[in-house]
C-alpha cells in the first residue's frame, strides 16, 4: 500500500474531509490526469465530480507566480524582509496581540504546525484562527464538553455496519458523495435505513426512508425530544450511564422542558407527529445507529448545544465507539482535522492541549523552548476581523483562504481589510481578498506541495507533490519558517522539510502524555524521511506503547479527570435573529454539487461550472408567487447586513418560508452574489462559530430591461453592471449580463466590453428600434474570437453553437459567417443542454432523449449515456427527469 504504483503518484484529494486517495499522472506535455486510488480505505478508487476533474485545475491561469509589494513584482528576500520587519515593528509598538494570522483547512498539517508555533509560541499571541472556525468549531466544543477532548469516536466503516443512519444538517450526496455512495451500497446489501433531517429536500433526502423537514434552527428541540423519548421508552442503557457518564438526570430534565411530548416537538419543529414518532421509535429500537452531522448543525448560534444534544442521545443508549454506532462529524475541508491536531484554532494549544490547563501551557512552552508563549486564547474569526476593523489588530497575515467572500457580514470584513495598516496574503491565485494585500506571497498548490492531511475519521494520509511549483511559488511551511527566521526565531524553525516538521509534531503529541490525551502519534516521531515518503493511510492514535486504535471511546472510559463522559443539559433558545414582516424568508446557505469554497479552483473548470452556471436563489413556489417572482427572474436578496443578486429558481424541495443560496459565488465569477454579504456575524457563545444557515432576508424582483451574453477568449471583470456572472467554456468564457437601464443604454454598456479589432473583422447588427444588438469578431485567421448578443429579457438567441465555435478556433466557413448574427447553426446540432452529469459531461437533453427512447430507470440511463455511473451525485436529478417523463406520459 505504501509503495508507489507502477505509474503515477499516490496523493490525497484537496477538497472535502472524506480524504479520498488519488493517483496522479503527468504526461510528457505536462497534462495531468487523475484516477481514484483503489487501495485507499476512504474511497477504494471512487472520486466525485470535483476529484475526477482535479487534473483540469493544475493550469497556470490566474496563478500567483512571484511575490508582489504594493502591486509591483518583488524578490522573495525583499518581500519576506518587509513582512518580518512590519510584524516586528507592530509588535514592538502595540504588543503581540496587535498582529494575527488567519489560516485555512487547505493547509497541510506541517504548514499549520509552524504557523501555530510561530504565533502562539514565539510571537506570544493566541491570535491565529482558521476558516475551519466557520465549519467545525462547534463540533470541537461539543466533543470537548462531552468527552474531555476533541474526539471523533467513529469511522467510515460504521456507515456500512449500522442498521440505522441519521443524517442531520448534511447533504451527504453532494457534499461528501463518496461517503454517500458507501452508505447507499450498505443500504442495498444490508437494508440499512436512512433518516434525513433537513429543512430542504436535497439529493440526500431523495435517497432516504424518512425525511424530517424541520423548521430552520429547531434541531436542538428535535434531539432533546429524542432524549426524552428514549427515557420514557425505557431505551436508556442504565448500566453504561451509571458506570461511564455523569449529568444524565440534569440533561433529561432540560430535554423534558423543551419536549414535554412528541406532539409538542412536532409542532415546534414543523413536522408531522406521525413521522416524528416513527423516527423516535426507530432510533430507540435500533442499537446499531449512527448519527452523521455536518454544517447544518455546526453553523448555528447554538451549534455546540446541538452537537451535545446529539451526543447525549448516543451516551444515553451506550451507542458510542463500537461497530455501527455513534455520532460522526463530517468536515468540509481536507485538513480541518489536522488543523485541530496542531492547535490551529485560537482557543487551542498544540496536540489537543488547551489554555484552560496551566500545565498544558507550561508543557508546550518547555517543549518549544518558548518562554514568551501565549497564555490565553486569541481572537476567534469573527472577533478577529472586528479587531482588524477597529484597529486593535494592525498587521494581518491571511494564508490560503478568501475571507473577503466567505466570512459573515463580508462587507464589513472587506472594509476592515481596507483599513488595516498591513495585510499579507499568501495564496495560489488572485481572489477578492488578495485585492486588499500590501504583500502577496505565491504559495505552492495541490500537486506541488507535500505533507500530511487528516480526514474526518482521524485517518492521516500523505499529499505528495508530482509537479514542481511554477515561477517563484513556495510551500507554505517554508514561507512561514523564512519569516520566523527573519524575526529572530531561526533555531526553532530550522526545518529542512515537511518530514522534520511532522516528526516534531508527533513528538509533541507524546510529550509527557501518560494516556490522558488520546491524540498521541508518538510512534511516528522517529519516522525517517523515506518512511515518511512511503507513509500509508492510518488512523490516529499511534502511541509508542500500546496498540493503534480505529474506533475510540468504546470501552466506557473517556479522557476526562474521572474517566466519565459528560451529559450536557441544553435547551432550545429563541431563534435569533428571527424572520419578521420585513424579512420573512429564512435563508440557508451551503455547497453546490460541483463547486468548492469560493470557486478559486473549480470555477475555472468548464464541466464543473456547466451544471449550475449562474448564481441562483432557490425558493418555494408559494413564496415566489407572493413576491411576484418567476423562474429565471433576477432577484435582490437583502438582509440586515447586506445584499446579493441571483436568478430565481423554483424548487418544491424548499420548505415554504425558506430559501437557499450557494456559498461559492465571489467577485471573480459574479457581481455581488456572495452569500457572505448577507450572513449574520452572530456566533455560538461556546465555539465562536457563526450562524450561517438561518438568516432572515427579503427577496424582491429586479426590473430587468435588457439581457445579454458575451462569449470571448478574454478573461474580463465587467464593471458598472447591475448584474453579471461568468463561466468558463472550452476556449474562453461566457458572460451573462443584464441591467435595469433602458435597452439602448444596456446595448452601449454591453458594447463597451467588446475588444478592439480591425473593422473588417467585426460584423454587427442593431434593430431599428434600438432593442436588439448582435456582434461577432473574428481573429486574423477567420475564427470566432468574440460574440455579443443583447436583447430584451427572454429574447437572446441560443448560444450553444457560438460557444462551440469559440472552442474550435477553426476558420469559419461562408455559411457559418452568414449565420453568425442569428446565433443558430446552419446545420442541425445534437442537443446536449445543461450538463447534469459532470463526471461524464452528459446533458439534460441527452438524458431526456434516452428516457424518451425507453430508458426508465437510473441503471438504464447509465447504460445508455454513462450519466450517474461514477460518483452518483447527479442521480437525484436524473431520477427527476425520469419521473417528469412518466408524469407527462400519464397526462
């Protein structure tokens, strides 16, 4: 398993927390292809649409290739000297808490380790936090309250050994599709029952036995109701509770107060009582039960309490740490777990030690030989950017993340970045955040850097490099160490590579650890460089003495002072901020199927943008009708914090009173469509995680007077438009444009985007009423270089043929030149339509044709078109196409 395959380099996927194994190959011409690693125990060779397209993300478009200071290119020495000098000056004048790092779950464990060591150990401030604060901090806090340490007790195999799997706040089919396919395979072979708890009817809910579409924010009431039901039904494991836990009686009292009866819970959660009783009875009767939870639970102002409400139910039944049972937190980033291990959160120390234990602070200080170590927690993400805005933090270093888009109340975050005295950004590509940088540092990307990552089941895997970094790009660990050495801390940061950093990390995990901390990888502390390079995926802990463990906490002992787990008494609080007459819709945010974070990687891959090419806010048809909104209308979505624009999508899967906007859209791909501008900065009091999933908004129609589409080879950023969005296609980009100006003004605005060409290379047409404009530009060899179509709403011609011409770069034939301004091919083209299956690039029209030809099952459609035969995340949409065809045939 650890040896390299005959061809290719074994590495790990850089997307979600599943941690899939990937085999990468580089051809002689530099083209990268990937396949799933059949031997990796997370995915056994399968990849989702994003992972399968990794080879298409390794190009140099948009890459940062050299350091920049104030927008001009600089040498590494000049840039690093400036960073070190400005941080030193700021610390000398204003103290160590006047500087901060904001880092990312995209970093490798070794990168995370040295960044945390520099800030907490040697600068002497706790002000290092991570974008993982936005996705799993509530899980960390909940685990620590219940177990005494941030422990995920279960493993992925539990999904295949369970008899009941509850998915709450998790669209597993889209966000962790490989795990979802493992679960569906277990359902097929073992009859595993699946319950989905989610206000939306998602692709995951389409595959379940019971969907509880609870009202947003009522998860705590639901699970308090379950705990009360377990106690009433006699399903509590009294022996386990007595021997291995504390606080049960208090937790039950609190649960009963929230849930005096099943009927009361059903009313509070907005679900049918009969469905709720079915869920409660099913959980009570099924010992092998796993509860999978994700951002729908964590991203809440009561996220930590929700985590503990779930854990309480597993502790009450003794269903924890044994095959096929337990709570399982699935994370959103590839190394969120690794960041937790090294103390990447502001309220943690390294190696699962904490500021709340004085001996831990002293222990880490002695190990690092760091007398100036921070002795109190730093600022968590939301508070950190508040401090940047009000001048308490005067120098900020952002690594591998895009907070100008992803943070809640993003408008205020951008204002804070503009006001900050000194901003450093190290990243792979240009983003909305890099625009605010005084110093830009080019970081190595996936495929170019080497280190360790830990997935959601505590399994460590190697990310390995298979390409040299382009230009002057460097690994993050080296950039941090170079700055640390310039600040006078060279002896503590004299690492010669990631293996040396990992050995120190492993040594610290075992330092003065007599078993009280379960995070212990001391057995890896003496691993040589060659063994590090060959490292095969493995769970932690890996102690020097004793056996390595897969599942944890199954023996009834917990890493608390008395060895007992803690029930935590929690109560549902008021849903704040609540919807009202001015903002009557509860907005949910989350992932789109084929996209990742703020699209810096996936947004440049044509097939990943083809399924959802524009920002769309999904609404229940009833809500849209009340607001006079129709499918495809441009909507203004506004909250107390900001606004965004998106097309309206009508969805029967949206519960009335709710809406959904994907989290991904940034200023690089659309005008003012970011969910972060709408989101509330209110946070969970225990974890500091913001409540991103339940934001009161108003949604109203924008009076669009003209629409347009620009197809071009050029990479543009339009300005002055009410709304635009763009997507890559083979050979260039497609820009969707619209505005509230009069049509003639819209034509002038759109024409301003056309590139300059010789007159004989431009053909154009304007109708006599001034409502319609069409233009096409040819390059010197007579191939289509650019086309622009402007018309009143709903009247822009189809553009599929023109897009295909842009990709071909072939000289146009006379018949094609004549047809250019019509936008229609002079010969029939096979209909593809919007892409449904991104893995195999199969469009809706192709699937519909297969269904019309007699394919009336997922398997038949897959046999005919290959759609849905890889990661399976498109199967829900294929099933809808099949069902719609059946309904039409029955009418």
